[in-house]
């Protein structure tokens, strides 16, 4: 989830390219970049808005170049984590990565189903803070439209879906164990929205990040065991049929006392509206 290169304790949950085809974000605990801890397999038809971000040039073809997740918020726009678009992950500014694509409607990354659509434009949140991990979102504009059935609605501020105790589902192709065991088929796990105080206690402020309730959302299980992990960054957290969070960062994967931290979608929605005036799906 968090910083994609040196993750020490925090997890920026994006894959970082190395000499091998599947890069690990850190040698220590893997973070909330994937959704595999305590997970179960699903077909993409159960979560058609979940997409994979891909660059074979950067990450190799072993897993179709997948390095982060994303979620379709309109037919031509995908929301993902800002840190997924960082030079430490991509090796260059995103506009120079000529094979950056979104893989949609594909359960198994190794299959030829679904579509691979080129990314035409990348807009990283102007207020993204890599130190605290605040405002960790970016909007990708696609070269071709997705089907309307692939789009999910975003929960606005005050929506009941953000209420602590609400059951939510996170999905992705990330690390299944926290030890570099990456999935090639889509998986999901169920977590609960947790009180902000839980993450404020777990992440009071350090080099790993700081939990800020305004732009972040706390989710997981009190005893651990269910979480996103490395490679899931930018993927969707969905509750009551609406998008409420993006996999962002955390400490380890599925650890008791270390919940996952997600970008709060209502704040991202406001940020998109302020910046462009067209934050609604089209």
C-alpha cells in the first residue's frame, strides 16, 4: 500500500520493478497493496469495476505486467493510488511509460479474456503527500470506453457505507501471504470499516505514514487475518454496493493491531470536483 520501494513496516502496496519479473515492495512486512490475505477466488463478473494496471516493459510478462489495481469510476476513467504512478514504481514519469495499460474484465491475468486498454492521460492528486500518504489517488483516462456495467458509483461524504462496523470487500491480484506469493487470478477478502481511532492508535505518525481521518479510511479485522497486501494498491474497497476506499498503505499484511489504511473515496471525489468540475461518472 504505502511506499513502494522501502517498505520497512509500512506498505505502499504497489509493486516495484526489480531484476525479476515480479518485484517486491519490501523485504520486511508486505503491505496493503494486495487483497489476498484471508482471501477467496472470485470471477471478475462479481466485481467488474476491478481492473489491473499493467506495464510489461517495466514489470515483465509473467503476470501480464500487473503492478497495481484500479477501479472504473466512469466508462473512460479509472481511479487508483497516487503512489502507483510514482517514479520509484514506474521508473519514469507516467507519461513516458508508453505501454501503461488497464486490463479490464479479466479474472486470470494469464488468460486472453477481457481487454487491455491504453492509458491516455494520468492526473495525480495535486495534494498527494508521500510522507503522510494523504490524498493518495490518481485518475487515469482511458483511450477507449469500458461497458457501463463495469462502472461503480462512489460513496459521497456522509454515506452510511462509511459507518464503522460496515462490512466491506476488497479485491485484487496482490500477495496472498505477505511473502511474495502473488496471485494471477482475482481474489477478494471481507473486512469491516473500523473506527478512525483504531488507525490513529496504530499509525500516530512516523516515517511510515500518519493516519489522517479526513482523507483516509480504516478497515480490517480486530484480530487481523484479512487484509490487502503488496500489489493491491489502488484496488477497490466496496461497501453497500458503492466504492468507499482505495487500497493505500499499512503495516504488514493481516497483522492484529495493524489495520489496512485506504484512501477515503469521498475526499477523492471532492478533490476531483474541485480540480476539474467533472468528478461524476459519465
